[in-house]
């Protein structure tokens, strides 16, 4: 397929990406924690499943207060996950297998153990060291109150007070901003040192062969310069303000957001676009940007900025034909205005797995498969999260094992339930994720014997087999074009026509008659020419 004439489309426009949560994919050394050699050993699995690329969550040196999203060195590998040589070996083997590799970049904040922040703690107010972060004097008598009323996405105030360098001992000085955990101080992206450092980091990984970057908290790098108070919250939810809410997603719409989605952030991505364009191989970046409208999401994928932006409206939509149709219509209209293609996603490591969101059990799984088939038939790229090809649901992790800072700071259940290691083989934990007898970093359920990769690859009716069939079938329709027609004749049925392909999904409670055509694939068994509830099909 070509973008125009004989010009080939960039690989990422139609690719299916597989998210590897490094801690929970494969453990090569028996410490109960996934690692880079473990990923490398399983790359043939990803090739056989049929994905085009993998996105790997942070593997950099980190104290691991937030599972690696608190980075202390952006140019190395945490010894718990391997070495730079292991990263190079992973890239080489992936490329030999025809797989692209996207690495996670965390530019909104560093770890509090990053050398920059450690230097800031021992420096005085107004120093060069503190200017790399957002240090401010407090309000009230003696500066005892935070500089503004912002809340951390992880719960509690977004400010932490420190000692002012050489001026005293114990708290009593400036405050620093942390929109997430106290161990994740926000950088000041108005400081040119910050921009220069991250351009060097981009080049470091591009030079090693990385094909792209997933940009963490892409909408958060720039804050309103005044750091003014946030004004009023109102009931009702729109798109979420950040990825870090996870399973404890807030039920309010923050209509006034001086800390998110500021116009100046796009200058950063124009600069990054130039860096990426200077390398061969269509290097790319995808924005994790929780924005309030499809139009604001589309700004991140203007021709001179990033290449993809996760379409979280699709992830947030309830099980509803009208809701799905609305998201498809609004998304395609928004990206068309900027000449981009959509990027679809249903699950990731920060949200409840979609079989559970759709009701759990057999019904939730049937709906999850149906929604996945719709997603894979739409134009653009798609991301799948490790374990969804096995039909894994959210795990109720016992409180004593939870590690997510959302749980630590608020007592809410947090995101650990979507992060449990995936099962490869066998009848009891650790199911081949680690050597037998190893205690994994999060406990695995005792009833996953029928969910393992080995068990499902033998079953033509399994969720794994369905994903493999769907990914293979998708390749047949990459030339179906980007024009989509929504056929709205039945309120409980989503019907999408894309070139010669028709996608139909029954969100109702009764079987419905299939439209004319030959069935290519369905997410579940059909009954003659009837499409059962909670089932999707492709027809030509």
C-alpha cells in the first residue's frame, strides 16, 4: 500500500505493536522478575503470533519506586534487567526476525535519585541545579503551604518540601513539583538544558538501532508558566488527565488543567521530529497523551510532530455500539484534519484489562475478542498488551503483595492487577515465566493452567488462536483504504464498511442477521447467518 503513487507508506502506519511489560514477560535468570534476555528468548513467539513491532516498558537504571518510570540514568540498563549488551542483542535479534522495537521514554520527570536531582537537593534556591526542576517557595507564613493547589495523580499534594541547600537542616525550604510520586520530580522543560539532554538520549538509542519511542506523559512536559492554582472540578468524566490513574481512575473531569496539554509542548515534538527524521528507517514516536477531545489528541500527530497518539477514547468507551461508532467517527474526523492515521488501543499496564472492564468471565472475554476484531479491522495502527492474546483478566492481587504507588499513597487497588506475569506453560505457578519454584515479583493465580501459551496454541478455538488468525487476516486488508462508512440502521449493532471489508459487532442481547457477504473471520461461533450477542465478524 502506498501513501501516494509509488511512495511506500511508513511501516508504523499499519503496524500492530505488542506491549512488553518488561517485569512480567519472561524471566531468564530466576529472580522472579522479567528481563531483556527473557524478552529476546521469546521474540520468535511474537513473530509467530503475527505482530509487527514490540514496545518495551522502561528498563533503565531506576530505584523502581514506580516500576521503572522513575529513571535515574537514561543511557543504560538496570542490572535487574540485563546490560547494554543485552539491549543490543535484543535489537539485533528482533530486526533479524523482521520486528521493530520501540523503547519507552520518560521525559516528564526523573527519579529523585537522578544525579541532577541529587545535585538540586544540595544546591540553593535560584541555582542552576534547581532550575532543571520546578522548585518554588511555599505560600503562607514561613512558606509552610504548597505553592499551589495541584494534586498528584497518585493521590495527595503534588508538592514536596525540601531543605534549602546549605541554609539549614530538615524541611523548611522550597517545594518541588511531582505530578506523580514524590520520588518522581517534574523537570522544567523551559530550561534548555532539559531539552538538550533528551535530544542526546534520543540519539543514544537511535544510534543503537531503536525504531521509535513511546513518550510517557507526552501531554505533561510543559505547565502553565505561572503555575497558578487549578480552578474547580465538576462531576462527570471525560478523557483522563493522565495515564497514572490506572484502576483508581478519577470520576471527575478536570476542565481547567494548567498542568496538562499546554501549547508549548508541541515545540518539543517539532524538535524531536527533526531528530527522528535525520535517521533512516522511518523512526517514529507515539504519544501517551490523555487529552480531553479528539481534536486535542490529533494535535500531537500533525505532520511536523509525533507520528502516533494513543486513542484513549477507544479504550474508555463502554460496551455499546453507539459509543464505539461515536469514537470511530470522531477519531477519524480529527486525524483527517491533520493528515494522520489513528492509533487504536484497548488495554495497557495502567488500566484494568478489557475483558474485566467488559464484565469479566465468559461474557467479558467474548466482548473483548469482539472489540479486538473491530479494532484490527479499522484503518491505522493498533497496540495489544501482553497477555490479552491469552484472554487474561485483571488479577485480584492480595494487599500484602501490591507494589503500585497508587495503592501505597491512596489505598486504592492500583494497577498491579494488570501487571501480573504472563503464563507460558505448565499447570502451576510460575507457569514457565520463571524456573520452577521461583516466587514471581507479583503472585500468579493458581487457576491459569488453561490460559498458558502452550495450552492455547494447541486449541484452535482459544483466544491465542483467534489473535493469530485475526492478525494474519488483517494483512489481507491493509489495502482496504482509510475511508470508513458507519451504517447506523440497528441501535445495538456496529457496522463499519471499509472498502471491500465489512466489520459488524453485535452489542445487543439477541442474535442479529449478518449483512450480505462471505464471512472471513468471527470472534466467536456463528449460528448460520446469525451473529450472536457479544460477537464480531468480518465479511467481504
